[in-house]
């Protein structure tokens, strides 16, 4: 069901927000073993449901009425707890709402809870959460992906209608691919980052995880737009994405990256799936051509140098004084800082703070940080060149299906390489979507990815709808 279907059911009297919320609450309790929700906003959701049922009756309900949504635990919601799945934010309550939450509430979405994720959105498997890993609903032995693992798993398991995640290097698209749902990362600057717990500010974007392109378009229409609180949020008009989805009959020019298809780590069945998709696009009259992009091996290193540098600066504010957790070893300012950070942060977050501090340090700045900036520029320019010729770039979302729980935990490099196909869009600031594509012989799903031109969300979504009908 899409949001429009839910609204039609409510309008016809066969359903109501109150019954829908009750159903989700029961489902969340029933599937609590998945560990998707860190907190359920039961009381608030029920109050909202009643109010919105009334509004539906008197015709004053917003665009997202009937949509029960959950938010990743790095998205602030006034007077609600938020922790970025970290012990260091223990007991912290948001003093204000993020702009995206304000937009959701204004259009009458019901926010049902906050979702487990990797600590500070750092990870590709949700195993870096201080509150335990999330199970993939399709096979509980596997990870759901990350860092928005709770979000993708909750949507797939039917614990909420949709979710908001954040994507710095693939954290919406990768778990969406591993959990068989739709994940959308907007153009950098399309959606405000105000009230999002920052990981790497020049990469972070909020976006929806849903089961349909229609819902993605409608939620994007609501959350996108300029914002006085975030100077990187674009003031461009937000198109009515949900009304611009009909594009059948338009012949598109699509480039697929041969370097991705030939990549050593790519699973053969995923490759076959992609080739099959290319063939059916050609059969449908689209112009689909191979394109070279010989920079694949630079993507992950550039991404990790730059994002850890930004993270080391962003996470300096968690010092045991201003927010959340304070160690008992607090006899001086110095020991308070040190002990609170040592005890409050998990291993991966510490690794990244140290790596980021290192690449920014006086002796190594030129060799790492500024070099990675140059690499980023080359990647942006080369990707733009492709997109000057082709409307979309087609590539896999992930090199393989969901790893087993524990498989990568002791091998950070293997974990980082899971992001090989997703970080290009973040380095270049481009919109990208992961759509469910197929099922592997191991029983697990995998997705396909499309990257579009800057601020061309409408075209990307309408083409996505053409190739993916849920
Ligand atoms: N897996 C990537 C990382 O660990 C992406 C994270 C993200 O997009 N938040 O950094």
C-alpha cells in the first residue's frame, strides 16, 4: 500500500489512523527481536492518530496523513530522546526539532519512534550500535546493512509505513538494498541538515526509506526545501515530485559503469541481475551504454579520509560536559574529558576520531586531507562529465548481499569496502536511489542503483517508478 492507498482507505471509512497505529504498535512488540526500535513513542503516536483522524474527517489533514513514520536515532525531535546509538548521549533529550521533523509533523505524519543505527551513523552493518545489532528481517542470521539498519529493517518488517534515514556514504541506499526496500539520497543541499546529529557535514543528507517510489516522492516533497537554519540547504523551488512521476514513453540515455561491473568484489549473480536490467531497459527503448570510470579504487580511501576528518571536528563537542554521559572519573576537567570520551564512545567511533585527527594534523594534512580533497574534485568532475552525456548512471548498490552477523566486525577494511558503489554519489553531492532488483540464490535480496544530475530528483524518481513497481 502507498500513502495514497492508506488515505483512500481512511477516507472510505475502512481504516483509521488510530487502528493503523495500534496495528504497528502490536507488530513492533511482536518483532522486538529484530531490535529495530530504540524507543517507541507510543503515547504521542496515539494522540497524533486521534487528532489526524479528526482532521481527515473535516478535510483539513496534511499530505502525509495516515503515514506512520519512524526516524533514525540521529534526527532530533523536540522533547524526545536522541542518542545516535551512542552511550555518550545517554539521557539526552532534544531541545528542538530538526527541520525534517517539523516538516513531517506539519503535513500530519505520525512519528512512531526512533530507530537503531550504527553509532553516529558510522558503519555498514548496524553492528556499531551501543544498543546491539539489528537483525535482517529476511534472514535473521544476516545484518540489515547500515548505518540506517534499523530503518530499512523496520520498513521491510512492516513495523512502520516509512522511515527517515541519513546517508553520508550509502547509509540509506545500502541497507535498503540489503533489506529489499527503496532508499533515496537527495542531492546535497536538497534537504536541510538542521537538527541532524552531524557525522561529516559536507556529505550528510536525510532521505526516505520506503516500499514504493510514490511514497519516496511524496515524502521528499514534504521534507525538501530551503531553511534559514541551514545555509547549505538550497533555496531552489521544490518540485511536486509526487505529481511528476508519469514518464513512460520517454526514451532515456543511461550510462552504466563498466568498471563497477568488472570490479573483483562484485558477486556474479548481482552482476547478472544488472546485465539483465540493462537488457530490459534496452528492450524498452532506452539508450543504455557502457561508460568507463577508472577511479573506483580511489573512492573508498577519499571518502574515509574526508569523512573521518570532518567527524573528528564534529564529535569534539561530546566532552562529558555539555551533553549526555559523564564519567565518574571526573576529578579535573582533563580527566572528565578523557574518561567520558573513553567510556562513552565505541571502538569504531574512536578509530575514526583518531584517523580524522591524524589526517588533519600539521605534518600529514597535505599528504592526506588536502590530497583527498583533490581526489574528491576529480571524482565530482568526472562524474559530472558522464552526467552531461547521460541522464542517469546505473550501477550496483552493493558488491554482495547482506553479510552474516559478525562476518566483518574484526576487519574494518572489508567493512569499508561494502561502500564501494555508494560513496561516489556522496563525494559528488548527487542524488541517488537504490531499488530492489532481485533475489540471490542464497535467498537474500539485492538492489540496483541510479545516480542522477544535481537537483534532478524529479527525473530520477519518475524513471525509478517506470522500472520499479512494487
Ligand atoms: N558505511 C559508511 C560509513 O561507515 C556510510 C555511513 C553513512 O552513510 N552514514 O561511513
